[in-house]
C-alpha cells in the first residue's frame, strides 16, 4: 500500500496526485504489488507518527482490507515515526528514502554502484538502529548504570557501521580519482562527450540504444538503469563522439544518494554537450524539468557562471508520439525558433536525424582554420588532428632540427583547439 502525505504548511509545487503516481511507479519498479494507494492530507504534523489518530485508523483499516504486508509512505519519516507507525499498523513501514535505496541496491550492477549504494544505505541506517534493539533498550543495569545491554549493542553496531563507512568512503575516493584521471585522458586525446541527463523514465536509455545500437536495459520503469554507460557514435562533421548515459534524476532524491553518486554525476561536467531528455507526454514534465535543472545547478552546470557554465544544453522532448495531434501542434509552436529544443520519439525514430544534425552543428560550430606545423615523426598529434578536426591540407614544411616537418591546415572548434594545446603540453 502506498500513501502520499500532503503536508499543507510545507506544500510542494508538485500536484499530490502526480507524486502519488510516481510513488506507485517506484513500488512497481522493485516488483511490488500495489493493492491500494491514496493521498492523505496532513494539516498538523505529529512528531511521533506524522499522521493523526483518525488517519492512522483509516490507513490500518485499508491495509487490512487490501491484505497489504508493506506500507510505503512517500515522504521522509524519522526513526521514531517509522517505529510508531509499525507498532500501530502491525506491518512493515518504509519511507521514500528507504524505497529508493532498495531500488538502487537491486539495480546496481557495477562494483562502483554497489559501493555507492552500500554507503548510502549505511548512512541511512545509522539513526535507525534503535528499531532493531528495543527489546534490549528497556533493560537496565543493577550497578548504577543508566544504559543496559541494548545501549551497548547499539553502540557496537554504530561503531561497526562507522568503520565500514570509512572504508567505503576511501574506496569511493579512489573511484573519484580514477574518474578524474579518465576525464583528463579524454581531454588530452579523446573525442567530444555527449551526456544524457533527465528525470528517471524519460527515455534516456532508449535514445542511447537508438543512437549507438547498444543493448542497455530500457523499460517503462523508474530507474530501469542505474550504472552509467558510454559508447562511441558518429555525427555529421564529427568522426567520433562519446555518448554517456547517466543515472536518472528524481524529486526528493535522498541526500545520502546525492553524496554517494556525486562521482558518477560529475561525469556531466566533462561533457561537450548535455542532452536534457524530457518525457514531454508526462503531465508532470515541467516540474520534472525543474528538478533536473536544480541538480545540474548543484554541479555548477547551467548556472551562468563557473567553469561549467558554458556547456551547451539541448532540451530533447521525447515520447512525442504519445501526444495527441492538437497538443503536438501547440508544443511545436512553442519550440519554433528555439534551436536548443528538439522533439522526437526514441521508440519510433522520429526526429533522430534532426538530433544528430543538431549535435554535429554544436560540436563543429565556431570552428576556425588553423595552420599547424609539426615534425613528420609526431604521429600522435597528427593522428589527433585527423580524429578531432577537419584536415583541409597537409603539405611539406621543410626540414627542422628533428627532421622533416609537415604543415597542416585544420578546422577546429575553440574547445578542440584548447585540447590540442593541452595535448601539446
């Protein structure tokens, strides 16, 4: 059973019914059978239970009628609230953070993903150990000690959790350094990177598969894919580019996960172009866009200032085929004259050619012709220029101290020109 608390004094901009549908989607994503789902208005938050007495009785009655074994509260519950609700409802209760952590734990396929999820889960569990030891917590020592065996056990568990978290953080720091090294290598000798970002279930993996021919899992599920994937693609005017499929965003993403997955999200900051994929057929699409832009802003992208402010963002309106003709006409009028807004259907392939053309234009736009003279034996840099620019001419430039030299007329973007200088040291 899924419950969406609608807290009046802290009402979000998103519609409660849309939040409820998303919570049901999260439950379905982990294979749960949702027997009942409804919104519960909360006028005054109860510190011990979140809900009022009458609301708890209604939830208990509905749970009994639906024979629900699990109650999911689409919000944040304190450890005390979670324990009290379980006592009152006589069944397991988890909140939104716990549910998302369960999904991430099931979907993480790589060693890095499993490390990130375990760290987030341990961080979440630290404050909830009291729920596992309430039978010991009530015992008291007979020699003037305030605590009993329960308190001792809790502290022992907390120490073990802190030690394990310390090891995980050190391992993830190594992952962060490794990713930074990979990014520096891509800056010196690689190809432009195109990062797919967007709300979960917007269709990023379907677009990724359509452009690359890869077999990345793409289902109508929230968080169908979790671990980032990269593949090479060709674009008009660009021999090779790297397409990166990143983890989907979601509203109220647990802070533990934001911190743990920061190394993965930082891949976005190394992109030459960001494709912000939106499920334009979703009634909640505008709010989903706001959530994505807020997370990107936390990374310094799209803020108008900072080292990543100049990364171009193309907004891709996916699932165009699901819209009725009148809504298509209305939205097409809105997007008219906006070169950084494209509409397409990754499922049918409609609009994919326009996307490739736009990406090629962005990656080659502002290119200028540079005449570069190199030693003929400098095969690495000559090959780099052929891979990343358009070599218009290659002719003899005489003999230098190291032997024969070549002069190349190459058309390069400002970004690639800067990368060539970095490669040259």
